[in-house]
């Protein structure tokens, strides 16, 4: 199934878009969404395990199942200096 994924931060620079389409299988997880994103945009590989991911406007773990109608967002990890 194709899902729309909103992207933020430097991921918009990498893709040149605010929303992208990813092709995943029905019943896949947010980890599968992240994997599909990184496969399509390898420049995001270093963030793979730390991406900020939401499903329907709520932060969710990578093992959360995704349905076609879900609103998914991906953002780079937040980094702070100290």
C-alpha cells in the first residue's frame, strides 16, 4: 500500500518535499516506514534508530502498526548542546 508521510527538518532538504509517498505492506510497522524512507533517501541512514516518528499526531514506538489512513510524520532527532 502507498502511504503519505509528512517530513520535517533536514529531511525536507534531503527530499525536496514536505510530503512523500512510501510503498509498504499492509500491517507493517513504523520501523518499516523508517526503513523504506532510508532506503529511498540514504542520506538519512545515520538517523535511522533515532528518528522522531508520530502516528496520528502522537509519538509512537517503532513497533506500532501502520494503516493506510494513518497520518505519519518523520523528523530528525533533536540534538542539544550542553
